[in-house]
C-alpha cells in the first residue's frame, strides 16, 4: 500500500511514540523529533530487512520492525545526548 507524505509522517509519529513508550527512562525530545525518529526507524528497519531478505526492494517494513528500528535509533540518540554524565537509558 502506497502512503503519501502525510501518511508517512502520521505513521512515523505513531511508531516514534510507541518506541518512546517501550524504552524505559526519560527521552527529552519534542513531537517533531519523535516523528523523525519513527520515520527513520521505519527506513532503518526496511533497509535491514531488505539486506537480510525479509523484504523485497521497495517494500516497506512492518509495524513491529519499524518500532524495533525506532527503539534502536532512540538508544543510539540517547547514548550520544547523554554520553557525558547523562542519565542514559
């Protein structure tokens, strides 16, 4: 199913919000960064899924894979932001 820009942003916001809810601890970012995180997590999951043969080229990642990708990105962002004396996870 093809999604437009608005659909992609809405899905990204939902995926990012779910990823932030699943990951324990406090993540200090606004809703725009949450949306960017969700969209980037979905792209990451699609790329990794294509690389290991789960998805065909051009096929987007599913909801669970997108959330996992967003959680991975959230952990990476948390490590970079909280690397010097931050609360971390």
